[in-house]
């Protein structure tokens, strides 16, 4: 075995060297937890990478590794990038947090950007998107559109991000219908079209007439279309899956952020140790066209969106009670980011017990 | 066209050595064709698959990190399969081992002595063995099929770990994200040469286990029992060997080694208990066990080979933009060729081009 | 009543792909071959069915393509394990690996395409029967096929000479060969039937269940199908029972969650797996019965001597 390996190595080394020489562009690298074509979280990052590549053109070379499992595999993949001359590395899953920091400590000259985490270092910055702003808007729409006053929420895993989404949605709905209720089903997967569809059916059979999801497939949207109820798209505009069902969708638009950060890394203005949490106003998320709803609901949604963008409205503004009825935010009080990022409690009106 | 096999009187020693190389040759040809069709330079692609991961020291370290759990699990499975016990739930046993071993540093973070690590490893083995004992118990007591039970217990273990890592074992200072505290250094399986790369002592555990089990199989009565009961259960019973005892032995051993692999992975490679600790090692190790021809020493070679294809797939993705899916197809092709070529050891293979005289008798 | 009907429909939809794939694998195993590549063949069926549907505009053509694709994939397994006597367990697992990769490659350009659903085929008059009419006679074509397959396989295996031959091979391939039966030929046919069924089960996922293509959309259903064959101790009607039981517990736990009963979702999600074990323990206690139904040469290679 070894002989053959070395013989091949000798003959092939030449080609490898020539291809290595071509790299004098700035290299920006991406690590994905899923597949580039997963139709959800990872694909949104891939679209963002393509956007940045197109905007920055020939000066930059972007490379991506997909389907990298969290854990030691991630650490190896990140290290491989760091060694291969990447100037900046984006690690796009929460589970890449510790591996990112471990590699960053070994390669102080490489810049790292970790999505959705909370640990930083001199050469590690974190970034995230204020998805809850979108969730608040769709919650308001649900509050107006639902006849039964109960919505269904198909959730993946109980992490703060998802809990924050649930609360944001429900608070939005309650801002227009104070008695609004929410049923939650956890499917314990980011990605199982069939199971998500089953969850949607179960929720509909129990009387919800609007569903929303924090999972990646269009399964629930298709069920909504078939059963003649309304739903919201996730990560991408899912209007094709639900032409008469989709009210709007929260779209992940990472592209502008990637462009900005890569450009900063190239001209030396990039800063480590930052925690960036952009929202609607920065374009890191956006709302798909408001469809399948009366004009007054659409006008309300647009007004809310405008208010969030100009800063006059923070979705998590009191009064808000916790699920057990105790006060979380007093009248006019605005939640701090720390509480949101580590959220592990429901607000009043959720018909579910949060797994602790 | 037909393929005809003729059994050799004795397995061919020549082909036993040669068949992996023939398989490699065929894979290289098939791979070259595939990459050319996909518009990639086949030489570059094959280089990054098989050689690039071996050209740097740190990458060889990574190879051992990836190979260690595969070998450790496959060694146990080799014994299990040889004795005709079908444990396909090593993934679950791996997870339970990881969980039980992790309880030491998570529940007693202050307990940091030279005893910490051995205790964790022992508990890891116990956890895996206990999870493996369930299908063994149900098989011997209630005659329940072990394939189904061991497989179902994988999903159960995965969900149990998920619940623990998000709930009771969660790091209280972890911002409510899943995952336990980082283990203190006394609870981490050390790296062998930290300055060079991240290989940890798990690979030694794997090789030691392989050698011990190989010795046991080759030279002890217990090993003899495994081989006899596996090859011919009736003969084994006549010789007075207990099938029940053998089932327990096979499951406890393979479960225990899978559990050891689990805790070695958690404490050596990850450093904390996470909501997922295995990218399917327990299933991949089944392939490793058979690629290694159910021999513990063969598992070492096979484990490294499979690990190499994972690293190679990554290298090909990075340097040539060959997608991960193409990498997996290539990996599948390689496995097919290796499995197919092993036929040469026991059989002479002839291609018969003309239609043979019709065989007499019943049709389906 | 409407709600109960809806729930039952949901369960049937969830169970159908499991049932079809398991029925196919049952025939394969009855012939003495263990193909662990169900997941791989299923996912190939799913992507080929979807792609052919998009390209041709007809889900019927898609369904046929899925069946053919599943059979072709199984042929790969057949050549290795039957003609070359390679190890069945390892080959099957490799087929799963290959299938997951290959389907991803094929499907890359179809991600996000709007699917076309294989329309329901209401059987006139019968579908108007109260209560059960809609459930049994107002469904999609693949659902009917699942029932026909179950009944057909049960009849074939236990009521026909060819079925007897197939079971004889599975129980003792050497004796069957001595009787002049072409063991490999029949095993090839069985393996391809299993592949075709897995392909059809995949088509159900991408054309009926959730008409879309996403990577790994089988999400482990092929493994459940494998377990169901064992669960059913290789008997077709028991496969049907097992698939519906598994479906019922899976859907039931989602309803329990929606009701907000407050048990951690992980435990509820584990219920179908635990239930399968418990029921199997109860029904497999009769050792004699179980042994009688287990194909004795399952997983062993057969090489005809000349």
C-alpha cells in the first residue's frame, strides 16, 4: 500500500504544485453543517456566499465545505481551511463554536466568523440575525388572519433561538389578539419533510388554522396548501410550494453581511471579538411579498416592518408575562439582547411545556 | 453473459494480499472516468482523495482521530458477527458509553485525579455493554430478533442523549444552549503529541484492543468457541458450548468496545458531551468489520482506509470543488470494488460469454 | 368523525412507504438474501421519481422511473452478492452510502422545484361509503398498490408453487439447488422486486407524502422498513400491521405534543421504537413459530457447484 501511495504521490505532486500557485486571490472560506442544496439554512448561507463572490468579483476566491458534522470533524475541516491559506473563515452552525475557537487559537492571523454563537476571541467575531423581528411580523399577521385564534408551531430543537422565535411569534399575535394561543410540536429534526408534514396535519386536526415552522423543508407548506389553511415560509420564499397558502416568508439574506465582512478583512478594517446581531434594517433578513391576505392586514404588516426598521418598535416590548403569569417585562420595558440570546422560558399563551 | 464462481480448495493466500490492490486499481479507473465526466481533472481528484491527506503530519493525526472509533467498534463487531450474533446497534452502544463515562466529569467536576480517566473509560465500557446486553437478554430469554432490537435502541439512545444534553446535563453557564461543561483536563484523553496534531490516545486503545481480541480469537478456548459456534452452531452445541453464554459474550464485548469508543471520542476528541457525538461511526464500523474480513487486525487496516476516504472527500471538496455527494458516491464505489474483489480469495471467477446449457428444473 | 378520519388518513400516509419497502424486502429475505440497502434504494427511487416527474410533467412516469431506478440499484447489489458472493451485510450498507450520495448528485438541480402530486384516485361508489369509504377507496394510487402488493405477496408466497420454491431457497439453498432449482436466478428476481418496491416507496415520499425533493428525504425510513420485516417474522399481513402500528404511534406522539401534555418530546419521539421492541418481544416468545418463519439461509452466500 505504502509503496503505491508514494509512487503516486511523486507523480502527482507536480500537478498539485501548479494548481496551488494560482492562488494569489484573497480566500474566504465557509463551513456548512448541511448540504448546499438543503433548501433551508445551509442553502441560505450558500446563496450568501455566491452573492458575496459576485459582488467582490475577481479579487476574492470563496470556497465551501458542506455536510461537515459538528464535533471533531468540524475542527479538522476548519483547520484544513486555516492551513490552506484562507484569510477569513465563516463557520455557519452553532455547533461549530468550540471547534472554531480551538482552531482560532492556533491560527492567530486567520480571521474567524462564527454564526449564532456566544464565544468570541481576538480573531473570532460572531454574527447572527434578528429573526425574531420577522417572527413578530408573521405573528401579527397570524393574529389577524386566524379564525380559531390558535396557531400551530412546528419546532426543531429547544435551543434559545427557537424559543425566542416562538415567543416573538406569539407576542406579535397577541399584540392584535390578546387571547391568541399557540400549540407547539417538536419534531426533533431540522429536516424531515415527512415528519414535518405529519406534525402540520396533527396540528390542523387539533384546530389550528395557521401554521408556522422553525424547520427547513416545505412539507408543512404543502400540507397547508392542501388543507386550505395559511402558513409562513422559512428561510426562503416558499410561494411555489404554497401559492394560495403562503402569507409571507422570513428570508435569510446573509449575502450583504458576507460581502461587508470579506471586504473589511481584505482592507484591514475587520475587527475581532465583536458580536454582530443585525436585523431587518441591515438586510440580513427580509420579508417575502405579503400575499393571500386582505389589504388591511398587509398594510399593518408593512407598517410593523417599517417601524422595526426605523427603530421605533422593538418586538419584545412590555408588558409581557411569562408562561406562569409572572411579569417578565413591565409596560414599555424592552428586553436586553442577553436575555433573548439565552432564552429558555415561554411567554404567556403557549400551550406546551418547555423542555428543561 | 454470466459470472461463474468455482470454489478454491483452500483460500488463496496470493489474492488475500492482492485483492485490495486490484480493488484500488479498479477504483482508480472508475474514479478517473467519473471525475472526467464531471469535468474535473482525474489525476488531481484522485490525488486529493488518496494522497493529499497523507502529505502532512497534522492530517495524519486527524486520520487517527477518525480511524480510532471505527477500529474500536469494528473489532468488537468482528467477534460478534463471527459468532453469528447480529448486532447492528453499535451506534447506540457508542452513545450510551459516551453518556455514562461523561457522568464523572459532569457530575463531579471537582474529582480530578489520575483515577478520573480510567474510571470514565470503565464506565464508558459498562454503558455500552449494558446497552448491548438488552438485545442479548431479549434474544436469549424471549427469542426476540437482535437485529431489530439493537437497531431500535440506536434511535432510543440518540433521543436520550439529546434530552440529556439539552436538559439535565446542560452546562449551566452555556447560555441555555445544548452541551455539557467542557471537561477538565484530568477528564480528557490526552493528545499524543499536542504540538504536532490532535491525535489522542484513543488510537492506542483501538490497536491494543485489536491485538488482544485477535489473540483471544486465535489462541484461547473462548475464541475457539466463537469460531465453532459461528461456523456451525450444531457442532458447537454437541461440543457443549452454550449458545446463550456466547450471545451474551458477543454483545457485551461488542457493546463494551463500542462504549469505550464512545467515551474515548467524547473525552479525547470532543471534550464535552454534546447532543450528537457520532456522525454514524456505529454504522460505518459495520462496513469496516466486513472490509477487515471479520479479523481484528484487518479492522485496523480497514478502519484507516475508510477514514482516509472521509478525509480525502474533504480535501477533494476543498481543492477541486468536488461536492460532498460525489465524494460519497466515490466512497461507495471503492467499497463495492473491495467487497467484490475479495471474492477472488475464495473463488476462481470466470466470465462466461455464451449462454450455458439450461439448468434443469423449477422456475420461480 | 371528520377528525378521526383525518388522523387515520395521516397514519395511513405515514405507513404506506414503510409498508411497500418492507414488503419488497420481505420477499428478498424470504429468498435468503439480506439487503440492508433499502434506505439507499428508496432515496434513489425518491429522487428519480421526482426528477422524471418534473422532466415529463407526469407523476405516473415519475412513479415508473422510481420503480425502475430502485430495481437497477438493487441489481448492483445483486451482481456483488449473488454473482460474486460478496458479503451481503457490507454490500447492503455500502449501497445505502452510495444511494445517499448519488441521489444528492442527481437531485442537485431539482431542489426547490415545485413538486407535482400524484393525484388521488377515488373509486366511484365505494369511496362514498360512510366512515371507511374515503379512507380505503379515496386514496392515492400508491396506497392501493401497497394493499395489492401485501395481498399479492401473501398469496404468492403461501399459495403458489413459485412462492413455495422461493421459500425453499430461503430455507435451504443447497437442497433447493439439488432439486434442480436455479437459486441465483430466483434470488436475482427477488432482489430486483425488493429494489422496485423500495423505489416505489421512495416515489411515495417524493410524489405523494411530500411532493418535493430534499436530500436524505427518506430520513431513516428504509431502516424502519428493514426492522418491520423482522418485526413481522417474515409474514406479509404482519408487515401491514407493523407498519400501521408504527405509523399510529408516530402520529399519536405528535398529537400528544399538540395537546400539550408536557412530556419531553424526545421521550415521545422514542415511543415508536420502544413500542416496536415491546410488541416484538410479546409476539416472538413462541420459539418454534419464530424459527419456522425465519428463512434459515438468510444472509448466506450461495455458490452453485458444477
